[in-house]
C-alpha cells in the first residue's frame, strides 16, 4: 500500500462519514505526503517572510499610493504595527521582512534580512525591469533565505509581499505567461476606472516592448518582474527541494509561484494557497492550475495576511488525522456507506 493509500485509508476510517470534513482532509493528505508520514507532525517553527521591493513602473501612476509607502511599511512591519504582525502573533508565527529591492537603506534589525538586488527595478514600459543576471541573483537570494530558515528549524513557511506597484508587476507576469489581460486586470490599492485603464495600457505596453518568452521564467522575470517576486520564486523552489510546505498568500505572491512553477512543476505538490484574494486575477490563476484556496475572506491587503491566517486550519487538519479516533479504536459501528 502506498503512503497516499495509507493516509486516505486512515482518513476514511476516522469516526465520521467518508469525506465529511471536506477540504480539511485534502490538506491533511497533502501535509502527510510532503512530510512523508502517515501521521503528519505539527509544526514547531512557523514563519512568514514578507518580501519588499520597489517597482519602477510606479512612474506610470498606476497606484493610489506613492512609492515611499514601501519603505514606510517596512518600518511598520519591524515595529510590529501591521496586520501581518497582528495575525502572525495570533497563530504563533514569526515575521521576517526581506529587503529584496527597496529604494532605501535600513539599519540592522533582527527581523530584517537584507538581500537587496538593487534600489528598485526599472520602468518596464521602457525596457526590461532588470538584467538577466539580476533576475538570476534574485532567485538565488530567495533560495539562500529559505535554506537558512530551514537550517534554523523552520518547518512551515509562508510568503508575503510589500511594494507599491506590485499588482501591476504581477499582472504583467501573468499576462506574459499567457493569461488574458481583461480576465486578470484589477485594482490592488483603490484606484478609479481611469487609472485602471491606465494600468491596462501600461501592462500591454510592457508586453509589447519586452516580448517576454513564456517558456523561460527567467526571461519573464527579467523583463516584467521584480526583485521581490524573483526572491519569492527562489524561496519556493528551495523549500520544495527540502520538502518543507510553503503557504502562498495573494496575487503578487502567486506571481512568484508562477515563476517557480514554470521552472519546476512539482512545486505545486508542496504549496498551499492560504486564501483567495479579492483581486480577480488570483482566482483565474488558481483555477488554471486546479488549486483551491483555504480561505475566502474578500481580502486584498497582501503582506502574507491570508497565508498566516490559514495556518490555524492547516494545523487543525493535522490534529484531525492525528487525534481523531478510528471506528475500530472507538468501538463505533461503521455504517454500510463507510
């Protein structure tokens, strides 16, 4: 009997009708397969890494906020004042902030990891966002961050994002991989219809000017990506290599997933999608890869908030398979449909 068969057999023999705990059963199965254990273990070191970077495309007035908000929010994270700090404390996860490419120099801080590829990407309506060497460097930096985290004992990882202009970049990446622009285009921060039209024009121009190759993730990343999304992709790839589950947050982090996924398809077996963002393109991408989000709370904040909130349910799924009695152990009669 394969491990998958053993886990499904146990789930089907817990004191409940078969399949009655729905998606929680699928989550338990996925964690079992990742950990390669019939009874998955609870996590001892949960972490979220918020990747921050500036995006040159903000020059095109695609956001409601000025670029300075990126570095200001990094300070807010470090001062424990953001939603991600509140939610992470609630679920017992540690918050780390990664300076992947913020246009600012920060002082040292125990929760800050400086892996700056550059001081913000270039405006990709005028040419590539970065060089191929910098794209590769961003992926390598992300791999190093994940490796260090795992070596320190992290056993459940989540990724979040911060960067004014990041939904425009994420939209360009999705469009480069062939997603219909009208189906994925949406607001990130509150903007009016005129600015949304402007956002569409900006992405169309970026694709036309750069002509990214959808069969080459590094080409897509270098032409219409960002340092923070590249580092998220590398982070995911390394976690998969070391068989550690990663919880993906919303739309920009899913763009990081897309970069990783087009490098190595098996990443899908090691990630969970914490929530469905209200940014409409997120559902389009998840549907295309037949993935179901754990939560649907109409959130579109980013920062990793949806990812960390889902950790409670991931842990509940593990406790379910570990701690529920089987029909045999509880001396409960098994129904004919069991």
